[in-house]
């Protein structure tokens, strides 16, 4: 679990394709350097968010760490497009005394999105994103949270539909702390929507499915409760 508050920006120092017969099971092994700030309390097997993707430390020293990316991870994220020298957002998993400055982030990327436009607004920048999977727009609401390359950001506008999009604004301070500000139109980012919306949707769907015929269950229950309360008020 993460908060979406990027701790530091690391650099891809090396990439190595893993043999399908090796313990990595195929995929790619990446080494991230320039991240001594987050390795002081690191252990093998710890989770670190790399561009919003929860990954496991397999090796580390004082200033770098290594992890493996399975083929599925490469397919669902933008990690497969990384090159030597690429910059990545990094965050350690939460601890009991972590301040919740962002929101609950799992590090499970839902889809990627393409930067459709970048518009200056004073010293801020407005980014518009078009998702590869438009279905995620169902969970993105104005003034809600969305995780972009591991950074917790606030949605400023959203338009649903097959050609839908959403926007976020980066203030000057944030531009210096995350890699998104260095990207350009056409680049891809990792996206994780707010998981609370998923749980609410599943709970409501379960309520309907568990009721008789699944038709108007919530409305029927509300009306029944109101009628009962009214009858009690009338002493009947």
C-alpha cells in the first residue's frame, strides 16, 4: 500500500531481458539508481512503487536496487518503454507512522493513458489524459483522486465516453517532484483509479444481485422504511 506522494526520482541504470527458463520467468530485470534516500531501511522482498507499479526488491546496495518485471507487468504498464537513463517516480510502502498526504494507492496499474495536451496556466500546467481503456473513466470523478505514474493527483475535469479524457493540474512545486512534468504530448503514463469507487460499485451490484429478481431493490427498501416511519408517526 502507498500514498501516492512521490519520495524521490530514480534513474534506470540497467535493463536485462530475463530468459524464460530462468527464475524470473521471462520479462525484464531493471536496476534503479540515484535513490539512496529511500534505501536506508530497505530489505530484500520490500515493496517499492516504481511509476505507480508495486514491485519487489530482489537486490540492493546503498544507492540502487534491482527488481524483476513479469511479462504481464510489461503489458499493462509503461515500464516496458523504459530505457537506460529514464527517470521514474519512487515511493516506499506505507509504515504505521506514514502521513496520508495523498490517498490509498495499491500499486496495481489499471491501464495506461496518453498525454493528449499540456496547457500552461500561470506557473501551473494542465495535463489532459486519454486512457487506453475508456472503462476506467467510470471511476474518475471531478475533484476525486487518480494516480498518475505513482503520483496522487486531483482530477480537475473529466469527460466520459469512448473518446473521453480527464485533466489534472500540476503546481510549480509538484512539477519539480514528479516525472510527469518532463513528459510530452504522446507519452504514456500509468494509471490507477481510486479503489474506493470499485468497492462501492461492487457492493451496490452485490446488493442488487442478492435481492429478489434484482429489480429496484434499493428503492423498494427506502420506500418501505419511509412508509414504516410514517405509520409509526401516525400511531398506526
